[in-house]
C-alpha cells in the first residue's frame, strides 16, 4: 500500500508521521502541498493523510488508486466531498478531538476581552503599580460575564461545550443551529435573533456553501453596539472587510478571532485593529489534544483497513473498502 502525507510539517506534534504510518505501507511525506501539486504528488497512492491541503475534484479524477482520505482535523472544507463520493473514496475526519481545547480557547478570548489581563500586565510591567498611590489600580474597565447573553451559533460538540461553560459563568444562553437538537436545554432562536440579542456571539459551525460569509455587514448591523463576536471555527464564515468596518465605526465593540479567511495571515483589514484580538489558529493545539488527534487519525485508518470504518464523512457501500 502506498500512503502520502501532504502537509507533514503541520502534523509532527500530533505524531502523524511516516514512522508511525509505516506499519500500514510505504509512506511519502511532503512538508506542504499547494492545491495544484496535490494530484501529482498523490499519484498512484492508495491513501492520503492531509490537514489543510486542498484536495479538489481533480485529485479524485486523476488519482485512480486513491481509496482513503484521512482528514487530520475536524473540519473538512478543504476536500471536494462530492467528488470523493462520486469516486467511491472513503473520507474520515478526527471527529470531536478538539472539543475541550477549542471551548477553552473560546473563553480565553472572551476573558481576554472583558478582564483586560494583557493590558493590566503590560501596565504593571511598565511600572504603573509601583507609581500608584493606592493598593488597587483600576486603569481599564472590566465587565462580568454573569447575566450577559451568549449566542452560540452551531450546536455540535464544541457549541454544546461552549454553551455549558457559558451557563456555568451565569450567562444567558441562546442557540442558533441549522438542525433542531432533541436535547438542548437552552432557547433555540433564529440566526438573526441570535445576532440581535447576543452580548457575545460565538461561531461554532462548519464552513460550507451555506455558511460562507454568514457574518456580513447586514448581520453585524443587527448586533448591539457593545457586543463582541468570537470565531474559533473557520475564517471564511466572516466577511473580513465588513467586520473591519464595523469595528472601526463602533457598530460593534470588539472581535476575537483564532481563524482568518487566508491562513497564514494575508493582507487582512483586521490586522492591528485595537478592538480585534487575533490568535494564529492555535485553539486546537494543546499537547494532550494533539496526542488525541494522532490516536484518532491512526485508529480511523486501522478500522478502515479492517472493514469497519469510523468517523466517516464519506463511506462507500458496506463491504467495499476501495474504489473499483
């Protein structure tokens, strides 16, 4: 069996390496793979493991032996799913490996905004507290999370966890989701209502044709002027030019983002806006989380080879483990 890893440099910390996959076959690894290089590099491989490499329709059309794609992440918007389905290729992702980590980072961003920890730390390091006349130095306004309305957009594993943590902080939770959950203990509202009522709007939905650019000028204008928006899902959910305008003109108070439309960061209008916090797509990256990712990805492949595939986004009919 021939195996290709298309963006190995992003997977080393998760131990998704040639050495670990060598038990299954001959492995070729590339640090990064541009979209136009993917079909040639995969070639006659039977299986490919990718993280953010774009696997377009041409890959499935031009790689006749390909039967398995291991997506080394939860999101799979980088894969032409309909083409994979048409060519009988199994696609498995890493499921909910990062639920706790992404929920944790969501609240790190939220608390960063309301508690001003970085600003206070910088002031102390600059000697402000040493120069103070009183025991306390309330330089920057802070706010409590309790009683604020948290609008959770998307109610998958991460959205559920974020809602639960918000509730533990005493926040009022609203949920907007495309499919109606049977066990949601929080009020379900429309997407527009979530934007209108939320003090904090947090995005936890996949990037699809339906959700791309869902946060645009129209939706931002619905928000309260003191509201903030968080995005730890996918950058393409937000029209960045519209968000920049809203932040510059006081339409909303702030934003905190772990993802951008172009990654690594390109020429985004959000860069260096004082009321926009940006972290470099690292919500998923605690050490324990990455170990879990590697274990899930390898076990997915093991189960596929055993004829019992798991975590399938696309799966051929039962009993078929390779395309004809």
